[in-house]
C-alpha cells in the first residue's frame, strides 16, 4: 500500500534532512521538487526539496515553514486522482490500483461466492524490500497451499503496451513464478475470451522491479501475478535514475484496470478446474495423432 517518498531523519537548524525510501526519482534531488508532509491527523503541509550537495546517500534538503518531526513522511505535491477518457492518473497508482482491484474483486465475490477460500492481502513497506509481504509469508499467516496472485502496477517495458490488457505476470526482476498458479489465470482468461472475444490480455515477465509474489515464492508458496502496465513509474517521467528527468503523475489504462479486475474475479472460480490445462490437452491431441508415426521403422 506504500509509495516511494522521503522520511525526515534530522533537523539541520534551518532546514530538515529527508532520506529516500524506495525508488525515488533522482531528478527530484538534482532539480528540486514541490512536496508536502503529513501530520498525525493526515493533514498536508507544503514543503520543498531543494538541491543539496552535502548529504549522504539518498539524503535531500527539505525546506518547510512548519516544524517537522523525525519520521515525518514527505511525498510529491501532485494531484490525488484524475480520470480523463481512458486514462487513470494518480500520484500513487503503484500500488493503490492493485489494492482497488482486489477490493472490487472481493465485493463481486461477496455477491457471487466462489467454491474456495479467498483472501485479500494488503501489505506495507513493499518499496523498501517487500517487508510486509515477507513477514506474512514467513509467519504462514495464510495456509501454505494457497495460490498467491500478486496484483499491482508495473512499469511498461518492451513487449508490453498500455491499453492492450492486464499482464499475466510470469515473473519479476528477482524470481520466475509458478506455472500451476498461472494456470488459474489462464483458465480465467479463456473463460472471459469465450464470453467476449475482444477481451484483451498480455503475458510477460515484468522485470523492471520486484513484487510481493517473490516474497511468497521464496517462502514456498505457489505464486503468479497480474500487472497493470504503468507509465511514469514512481513518478519519474523518464527513468528513476535519470538526473535530467522530471516528476509526474503515474498513469494506467482504465480498460486494463477493468479487464484485470474481471480476470482476478473470474480466477477465483477456477481453483477447482486448475488441472484442466488447455496446453496439456492440446499436446495430448497432437501426440495421439503422431505417436504411431514416430514409432514406424524406416
């Protein structure tokens, strides 16, 4: 549920020092950026990051008219939300889009229950090392035979296009996911295609970053993922390390989001059919036709 930003770590008597948490665009530290802080009542107060050459790794100069306590979170002063035509824009789509998709799927499953136990899991501290997901997985908070589907946004990469559907994610920058878990998404995709031949979907190893599925996979869970192709990943209009970039709202396709939510909802009813592999059936048909021919002696 978190998003990259800064945390106040000390007072330098005239300005504050913030430290980056997660992959924050380097351009913000080089060029400066308008930001705001949060207090305990969730009120927002304007502040600004300014260029500063004397800080340590990940440290920035923060100028604020109000007192900032150590631990105060700082984020970019961008609009909360915008929906224009087929594009959703937010300061923090990564990963509120995934949270919203999970919630929408759970609401639909309340109306149309599936013959399986379904858990919606919302974790914290993902951007600094998948901390919440890793603790849930390591402590076996959910049954060990649970199929885990990581639902999130992931940066557009070659081979992936916005507007061409949600991505069935075969892996991330750290790990390759599980074919048995992915089979559930494949069955759901096929079901949706049978109802709507125009249903769009993509399949790709999304290696720009790592996601919660990896935290579960390394703890023995069968995992897969659904990703919404994301523009301006972590608010970087070019690349996160680019000092010449700028700060902008993250954005995804509305159609991708809606189709992805349909995919997640439909997959819940496919658990009992996971052994019915279309790929296996297709291979068996071909093998049955050609087996005798392969046995012939020349």
